[in-house]
């Protein structure tokens, strides 16, 4: 059987890497004579990795492949940046040629980026023959909802879930959301979180990172107190007032400890456009008024970032994945958004939703700074999600081969 996996952006790599590793492990076990899931699912999986190039530079893509032991992509579409419509359309056009040539039995899409919805749409509507045969669509990280349709990712999630044949859920809220939206229960599988699979697999290796020493944060095995900041969502960085409010909300924290800020290229561009000066003392506005004691770095590879995250006293972020990782690591997290599609990180984890006002951010940081958080693993966040997924995939393909499948119109 042939399975094709699509990745396009950094979060995709962390979610896909454990699945690819689990496929390889399953193939090795079958080669050694292990019992298959069923007689129909006894054959090995031929895997094809397609990188759309939605994140296309070395900082945002290349180093993650090395850090996560991801194989070199079999196909690189080289899409690059663009508007939502332009980027999505380019992915669809180029990906269609690939899926028609490869004719996989199943396509895995992960997360909620434009590559996810673009490739799911093409796969769901394609036809290999007059009988309407097409690949199954499997969505990893299904069912998450922020209930904020101004977020492009929310639209991607909803559309992808409703055209997928297999939906792999990371937390119980996903089960509730999909049930309310009328998704058939037999399509939905609560397997856990492959991003946490990566975290648990690589957190030991992250100790070999020298990033703390390079930043002057670790001397003689002693780590200084610091906070970690990530900002990349357009709603936060494309509006000058919002971005300045977030930075101003960090002023009090910046006086207490250094704030390390690996800058996303989009955020870097906006900081320059808005005249926010970067200097050795931190971040200042165009008038020289100091906003926060923030120390900027280039974007980091997976292991360097994981090292910084696991040793931080506090993390401030607008990233969904970071909310999950800090929950698992037991690091207090302040999310600078009005909502989250990952409520388990608030209910059972270490996360607090601060909004984007400076007052809300300051209050949330004060609360979290007093918190003695401990690691909390929600159900199935045990490092074994990918193995569960691969078992379901093999069985689904085996069943599907016994039934003709109509194409969606």
C-alpha cells in the first residue's frame, strides 16, 4: 500500500515526523515476521513525503528536517509565500500533478495551514479512473476549534475535517466539536498528539544544544532566569497597535528577567515597517521609548527551541503548538490571543489566555510568575499517538481496497 504525507510549515514537520517513524518501524517489524494488524493489512507501506515549501527557508524549514530525523522529501513543490488565495491555489495546482502520478491509497494532511486544506481538497475531489477511485484523506489534529472564523486556520480546520475520511483527534474537545458538526463517529479516532510524540522523543537530545551558552544564559551548568517569547499570527503582528500593546504588556516582565525572542520572518518585517527599533537594550519604538527588555534571535531549529522552552521560567506565545508543549513540560504559559482551539491546555495544563491588551497580558504574567507549574499530560499524550495512527491507516486502506469508492463532487 502507498501512503503520501503532506508537510508545508514548521508545525507540520513536528506532527508528521513521528508518523513517518512509526511507518518505518511497522515495515521493519513486518520484515522480521511480526504479526500484522490483520491478514488484509499484512503488506508493507510505501511512503511518499511531499513538502509544499509553504515555509521555504533554512531557518523555517531545513533545520527542522535534520533535527527531527525527517527523510529528504520525495517531492518539493517550492511554493513559497503569497496571499492565502494565491498560495492555496499554487499548492493545489502543483500537488494535483503529484497525486495523479503517485496514485496513493491514502493521503495524510496534518494541522491547519494552507497546505493542509489545499491538498485535502485536491485529494477528496480527484478521480483516478472511471469508477471514481481516489485516495482516502486522513487529517491528523482534527476537531480543534477556536470558534473564531476571522482566523484563517479555523477555516482550514473546518473544511479539512468535513472532507476527510479519517479524523485523528488530539484532545477530548475535538470529539465534542466533530460530533456537534455531524461528523460520523466511525471516521473519528482519539489517538493523542503526535507533536507530543516528537517532544518526548527529542527532549533528551535538546540538552545537547549550546543555545543557552550562546545567549549567556547558562554558565557552569547553572541556568539564569529568563522568559521565552514567540509571535507570528497575522492578527497580532500585522496591526501596529496590537503589536505595540503586546510588547508594552511585557515591560514589567522584561524588568524582571531577559525575554528571548526568536523572531519569525513575518514579525521581523512588521517590526521594521512599524519603526520599532531593535537595539542591544531591547525593543524600542521610533521615539526611543523602551518597550521591553527583549533580546532577539534568528528563528531557531527544533532542538535549540526545545532547549530554550524546557528551561524557561515562563513562555509567552500566540502558537497553538507551544501551548501544548508547555503543558506537557510543565512550563507556565501566557497565550496572547483572545481564544484557543486547545482548551485542554487551560483546563488541565499550564496555559492562561491573556488577550492582547497590555493590562491583560501584565495580569496574566503576574499570575503565571507566581505559579509553580508541573507537567500535566492529557489523555493519550504519551508518545504513542503515531503508532495508533499507523495501525488505523493500514486497516483502513485494507478495508477500502475491498470496496469501490465514489469520487466526491
